[in-house]
C-alpha cells in the first residue's frame, strides 16, 4: 500500500498509486509463502517471468539499474534498482510493475504470485536491509470509505511503496487496527489506523545472507501443476495425443491449465490446442498468457465457450506482444467487452503475427467495433475476423464500413446478426456494393453479413458483388 509521509513539501506531488486505497481487499487473505528459499537473481533475470503482464519491463529494469550504480543504505545495485523499478510509472498504467504486482497481491488465489517470486524475493531482500520508520503516513482515495472501517476492527493491509520522495513502504500482510474516524467536512474524512502485530506471521521473509545467482536455472518451472492438484484422466488423455491436442468439452477448470501446459506445450510442443467449451476463467487465462509469453511452438489456440472476462483477455493480449508464433486465436462466446477488444487491438498494433481472430458472441458493442476498425484500417496481418453477433449497432457498423474502404488484407469477415437498423443495413450495403476498391478487391473471398432485414433488392446487389470476383462467397440471409 503506497502512502505519503506527513511532509508539507510533498502535498502537491500526486500519483495515482497513492489514491487506490479503495482497491484493498476487505477480507483476510492467505499468507504469502513459497518464494523465500529461491536463489537470489539479478534484476534483469528476476523480471523475465513477468513480461506477459509488463511487456516493457526488461527495458525499464535496464533504466532502473542505470540509475542505481551507487546505492545507499548498504544495498547492492540490483537491490536498489528493484525498489527504484517499483516506484517508476509509465503509460499505460496497467503495464507498470507496481500496478500489476499490487493487483496480483490483492487476489485471493496466491498461485498467481508464482510468476512474481523471483522479483518478490529480490525486493523484499532489499527492504529487509532498510531501517524501519515510525512516521505519520497518509493514504488517499476519492471515495467515502468510512462505513467500511469499524473502530476496533482488524483487517489485512498490504502493497505499498518505498522511501523515495517521502514514500513509505508497508510490507504486504501488514495489519492495522482502526483507532478513530473524524469527519472534517462533507467530502473529507480521516480514518486513524495503528499498526499491530498479527498473532501469526502472514508473510515469510527471505532467508538472509543468500548470495545472488547470475543464472536463471532456479526459475520456477513454467506451467508445472500444483503438487496438491492432480487430474489423472486429463494426463492420460493428453498422453494419447501427438501434435494436435483437442480437449474440447472436457470440463477443464483453471487448475487443469498448468497440467495442459506442461504435457501439451512443454513436453509435446503441440501446434494446435483446443480448449473450447470448458470452465476456464481469468485465472486459467493468466496461465495461458504466461505460456504464450514464453513463445512456444503453438500456432493455433481455441478458447471458445469459456468464462474469460476482460481481465483474462488483457493478460493474453499482453503476451501476444512478445509472441511470434501464434497465428490463430478464438475467444468466441466468452465474457469480453470493448475493454478486452481494446487490449487485443493494442497487441495487433505491436506487430503480432496473428492472422485469424474470432471474438464473436461477446458483447463488445459499437466501442469494440471502433477499436477493431481502427487497427484494421492500419497496417495489419489479420486476414480472418469474426465479430458477430457482438451487439454492434449502426455507429459501430459505420466504423467497420470505413475500415472496409481502406483494408486490403482481409480474406474472411463475419458480421453476423448484429443490432442493425435499416440505416445500419444501408451503411454496410454502401460499403459493400458501392465501393469500387472493395468490389474488385480479390483478397476478400468470404463475407458473412447475415441479417433478416435485407430486402430483395439488397440481396440482388450482394449477389452481383459476389460474382465480381472468382470464388467469392457472400452469405447474407439469416435463417
């Protein structure tokens, strides 16, 4: 938890990380353990496992190291740079180390912390060397949280920052007691907390006096399943397959994904992985993102019909920025909105090799259509796109129509069963039938714009367009 020392000179120096107190969990979380016996790595090595959520982290680590050549307080360069890196901010904020780490620390599933263990070990080893402080510290939020803090109640508090610009770092699992609450005005309340010692340790601190390893051989084995979870049936099924691994409809849960990664990706080097129609959530998506970030041989990934939200899509999109092998991704019929599409669009702009993207059956709306249209209007390798049904109305179709006037790489486009009015139908008809460039563009060979509202005249126009290019197929009538 980031907080500021009560210092007048810092009153006007605002950062977003000081204002996120409302994001803290409202329940006691499991202890943080399992990392403390790992070998101590250099900063560059310790951040390699978190590239999937912080794509620019390696470059930022280099900058941090360059600024910490003469560290104070008895820290070595790597330890000082680990703290420096934590306090750095860049855009987008979601890709900053402190943001991604704190978000992970606030989740109840401690398995998600495993990717952070090497960096976590390094920064906590550094913090152990710093003298503790006992100042008054301040933490702000633009909400009234007074009803959530009962006098005398104890709760977990964690995730903060370091002694730079009068920042104070409260170690994760720090516990507090509410002493008092004071309402100074309608929109200003002060909640007084006092740090207390928990009856049991909630965080295992690193073993002291460990030497730093210059190699990464001690990194966790990506994709290893938890020793407490087994699925013998799944293991036997995967072992019966060779290159293509089809696990559609097997009732897989998030805990199964590390097993899949270990056996199908790491051991078999499979090229095709079908995880359609299972019970995978954002946690499973994060495991998959870590796998994709390691750039395996996998070229086709299908995750249709699961329970992945924008958060899970964000993890996957981040991994795509550094992946050079995946060419086909299906996220059809999940729980993605326009926010997830925005993450995917950014990945496509980062020269992802992805050429087939299927996101139909997600409520992305007009805003999501706009994100897709913008990126496809630019240089992109996308050849096949499915965005229907996606609750796209007339405004979104206008953006897609404009994209069709500029794009000359699409070979397959599915716009089925969106929320078009007569005006929206006219927009797409104009883009399809009155656009000379598109009419004679031989790259677009399959188009699906299934809408019940097409008139006989419009159907005739579409048929005419279909025959202008050999082998072009246009599907335009909804059953």
